[in-house]
DNA sequence: ATCCTCCCCTAC
DNA sequence: TAAGGTAGGGGAGGAT
């Protein structure tokens, strides 16, 4: 993966860094890609088989099966000598396995020479726990262990090859490099002058951001830093290349490959839905600037308001199947049909990921993040509609114009979603009227689009109301979650109606509870009470029943635990808050990265292109 | 104590 | 064929 980050410092100018990193197991963090973990697992398995096949093809089946590293499973961290590619060949031909990701259950030997502090601590912990436990031990060794073991024809004792640096301070290496149009800090200018890098490409006088640019080789590269780079030009040559890229089994060609398409960065971002979604803050800043210059009297520039109060309501507005709806405005003949937005949906085996599915498609089981081919098997009439990012952006601007005109305070969440605060609004009927008007305006002013709105006394209930409304009532829904027995009531204790609603909410629907938190809650509950309803949906009620405040704080950390604890009781003190300017900007690509270790110039120009995207 | 770094997690 | 990004909050634990 290649990445660039620029963040605000303590007023001393901006730090800017870029680099490449090898991946840690993405299966641990499927978060947004429920189906993606499975996809990766299949891909990794194919890769293991292929690596073994390759090894057997080149040195023979017997040689591999009787190899000295049979039963050994290696994972390489950071830059090594010999490089990762060479180690892979050596290991697989000696009967060992070579993992792309640090799967803790599989890997027996971590190979490296220098480790970043964080990684070092992590490994130290892993070594400790595995030493005492019933599982196989985990070794952290230098690359020489592999070479010597192969030479000796058997795995040598690991202790002679321990990595001393694992316990010493070793920060991630930062390689200073110039970002076009930016003034490097003195320190970095000095560092750069010692490097053999091309001069900055001059760039317009506008946006004279004070920033320094640097390339990091993450995952603990050589800790000698710039001296190392200065003295060893060959090292510099394979900068940014020791990534997950060469481990991918297949070669991408033509425009899909970073090494064959000189406009790869531009082309990739022009097509990436995640880039588009992720660029919301940038889009939003642009929209805000435009609205401000229009001088519309509106809720711009208001201060955040503490919640709750009896005369305040929170609306949560979320567009229904946003991408599909916008795309269908130009294709009215497809309305009412099962439609999905994705790239090139041809064939039953398409691996294009669906970004948005129409409600008709959802009724047939089609979901976002599904491969198009899979969806096609569920619903053969499914129609593919291409992305139209600029149309989404235009719709977004209209949407926010409506928000700012109708609400007292706006907190943008995403391209199609926001929290609105209604102040001086005592009756829920009034809040419902405003919500209806907003939905009506969206219907009229954004062609083909409907929105769902949730109404509550705080963000938590507003959000849950939208979710529930969409699920039970479908698109264009409006749903209220307040305590009707105490119409101006809020806080604790929560009314009985709200409480029993909350009881039945899946814990995963609570803000901040994702894939990992749910698993931790599950595990903790299983460990103490042995209650093992494994495939049951975990509900708020059972989590509330099982944990006290201390328990949650211990499990999730003090801030997260405390917040969840309050959410379980319907309490949410997060204010509706206008979002300010970003504290950092970044750009990264983890798709289609292929470089040869001889292509330093290509890598360099790739990184420069990438740095220009982060703005 | 507080800061800093390197993560992990979450949301869209 | 197919486009696995972006930003923020927060925790662990060593450095100061
Ligand atoms: Mg939506
Ligand atoms: Mg949304």
C-alpha cells in the first residue's frame, strides 16, 4: 500500500509524510467489507497453494516436502537483507510456508531486523503469551536464521538469531522527499539536500501550504534513517516496493497496473467509490465556502449546542439508496426495477463490488458490498448502473442547502447524511412538520431522491429512529423516538417505552460498536457467564444486563466503555456540532500497486502524484 | 502527570 | 476484468 499523510502540528507548520506499508491481516478488520474478509481468505489460500506449486515446480516435490523448513511458517516484517522476495523463494523451496499477513494462529517465525516500537511491543507480548501457553511458540528471528537453517539442512536453534533491536527504541523511518508546491521545513530541506532526489516541480503560487514532505517506509524499515539512504543508493532503489504488491499472485496489466499506466493515480481515484465517500470532508469544505459566499442567512457559523433540552429536537437525515437514486434520475425507465451501482457488472462471476442497491434489489437479497456476480445469481434481472460522482456531488450541495435553510444547526456526517438541531421547538408535532418539509423539498429539488428522517431528543435516538424507519417502513420514512409519556422529558431514567425499544436493538446498531467491539463483548460475556448463544444477535438488553460501568470501561477503555454504558441507558451527551476544517489530509492506494524493484523512478513519480491528491 | 508514537477501531 | 479511501477518537505504554 502507498500512502501520504499531512497533519497539523503544534502550530509549527504541517508534518507531511508518505510511504508504503505492508499490510497486517485485513481479516481482523473487515468492518466496512463484511464480504471482503472471505474474499481475502480465498485469495490468500490460493496464494499459499500457488507458492507451494511454484516451489515444487522449480526444485521438485520431494525436495520441498523434505525441506528443512517443513512446518515452519514465516512472516517478514519491513526491509530485510536478503529482501522479502528472495526470502519467500528460499522459504517455500525449503518446504516452509510464507504468509502475506501476520496471522497469529499460523505464523511460527517472524523475520526482520528492525521493528518499530509499536510492533516490537506487540511481538514481545505475542512471544510471552505463546511461550507459556499450549500453542506453538512464536519466534522472532533475523533473516540469517533462514539462510543458516537451509544451509544446515534443519531448523537451527532460534535463540542465536534473536533480534536485539526488538527491545530498543526504533521509530518508523521517515524519508524526506519534496512535495511539489510546498516549502519544506529547514530540517527536512537539510535532509533532502543529502538525498539524490529530483527538484520540486514548481506549482502555482496559490496554496502556499507550509509543509514538509517525506516518505516513510512504514513497518520498521532501517532505523539508520537518512544516513542509511544517503550511503546506500541501492536501498533507496527499492523504496516503497517491499509491500504487499509482489505477493499478489497475478500480474495486473495495462491500465490496471501502477507500473504500466503512467496515469494510474489519477485513473484510480476517478473510479474509486471509497475515495469519493472518503473525500466528504473536502467536498463539504468546498460546499461551505460556496454557501458562505452566497450570504444566505442560515445556520452557518453557529455554535455547538449541548443536549438535551426540552425545547430541542435532533433530526437525523439519511438519503435512501443515494447513489442508485441519483443515477436513476437520468434513467427513469429503470425506476422500480432491481438496480445496483457498481463497475462493469458483466457476467455471473463479476467481482465488481456493489456500492448501492435499489430497494427492489434489496428485496431480492442484494446488498451493498456484495460482488455483482453473486448478486446476479440472487436476482438475474439485476441491472448495473455506473457511478456518477459529479452528480452525487451536485445532489449533495442541494441537500446541504436545504439543511442549512431549514435547521438551526447542521452537523454533516457524510455525502448523504446529517444531524440537524431544531431549537426553540417544544412540540414534537412541530419537529415532525419540519422533517416532513425537508423530505418534501428533497423530493422536489433532488431528482429521483427520497430521504428518511429520524427524530429524537439526542443523536442516539435520532440515528436509531432513521435506521428503524428504513428497515420497517422503507424509503421516505419518518420515525419518532421520544418518550411520549413525558413529551418534554429526556435523560434518565429513560421512559419505559424507549427502554423497551432500546432493549431489542442489536448492539451492533449502537454508534461506536463495530465488528471488533461486538466480538469483545461476546467473548467477555461467554467467559464470565458461559452464556453461549453464539449465532444469536446480541441485543442491548443482554449487554446492559451483563455489564456494569466498570466492566465496560475495563473491556473497552474508559472513554469508550463509559460512552457505551450511557448509550445503553439512552443517554447521549454528544452535541450537534458543526464540523470544522480537517486536522489532517491524506491519500492512499492499496489496489493494483505493482512495481519492480528496479523501477525507482516510477515509484517516485507515483508518490508525487499521490501527494498531490491529498488536499 | 503529561506527551508522544504507533497502533486499532469506527463511520460513511 | 476493476478501481480494498479518508478522517477522527482513543488506548497502551514508553519517553519526558
Ligand atoms: Mg444513505
Ligand atoms: Mg449514509
